[in-house]
């Protein structure tokens, strides 16, 4: 059905719910794979670097955020790869999806209300508007 699914995840509960939906879809085709994309947000990098003991500990902290998703994928015997990119989440997810020609993007919704979304703009909304393949927002 969807040979290459891109799951944009940040380690939140919303991204874990999105991961569960990705598993359901990837189970429909034994040749499907999931790319788990974690965007290292430029706005948060300075704080993370200041609190990290080393580059390796910083990497491990970021990877730890995805641990429960990896455990889910392993338990469900899902083929997956992890990619970490630096930048602003919305544009980086769109850039990755469009350049790698993924078949489906799945992203969790933070559940912003109308005013918050209008002022802040949601990552999922930015992705939906600009990605060149089908996309799914999981609430």
C-alpha cells in the first residue's frame, strides 16, 4: 500500500499515537518500511547543548526521546530507520518527505486551539500544506 512511510516524531505522546497508526499501515505490506524522522529544532539546540555533558550524551538524550517508539516497532517486527536532521520542524519534514519521495507522511497533532494555531502555526498544518504526497495527522 505505502512502501515508504515517514513518521515525524518528537518523542511526545502525540507522536507515539502517530507511531501506532504507522504500525497499522506498515503491517498491510510486508515490504513497507518506516523512516522515523526526528528534527533537532534550532530554537532548542542552544539550551540542549548548554545542559549536555558531551556530544555523545546529547545524541543519547535525543535518541532516548524516541525509545518508546523504537520499542513499539521492535515488538511489532517493523522495518524502520531513524533519521535526525537539524532545522525548523515544519520545513525540514516537508523537505525530507519531498526529496526522498516518501509515499505517506504521518505526524501527531499537538492539539492547539484555533487561536494558538493562528498565532503559532502548527507543524502538522505546515506539513499538510506543503508536502507532495498524502499525509495523515493523528490526534
